[in-house]
C-alpha cells in the first residue's frame, strides 16, 4: 500500500528558519547568483526576524523591534510553535516585545 506525503522540500519550506532565510537579501544573492532572481524571490516573502540577537549591539532586530513597538498593527509575533493560533498582534505583540527586551537586559 502506498501513502501520499509531501516531499522533504515542501516540509522544509514550512519551517520559520527556512522562511527567514528567504528574507536575507545577501544569502539569496549568494545562492541565486543574480540580482534579478534575488529580487524576484525577495518580493515573494515578508521579512522574518529572530529575537535571538535582540539587544546585541548593531543587530538588525533592534531596529525591527522599535518599528514594531511604534506600529504594532503592521507586525505579527510568531512563537516557535506549530499549528497556528499562538500568534500575537497589536497590544499583545507590544507587551511581549517589551518583556523580551527586559529579559535581554534592556529597559
């Protein structure tokens, strides 16, 4: 008996870390080899950032978090949980980002 299941490529494409790499223009350019292909792929994906470098000097995530705190309706905070329904929006997003900043030593 045969069972239909998605390919490993499809499974990988659903991982947040994999999706995050598609928003990294330098990585895309390195893999794609052309600016045109890089731009085409980059336009297909929204930015996804990890909080692991939050509060580290020079980290891009610091600017992103500040933009999210100023305009929380433009962002979604997605915990590393599968199945959906765990996302934070608006005021909840703001409160969770503030907690993350405090936990990383920044008030």
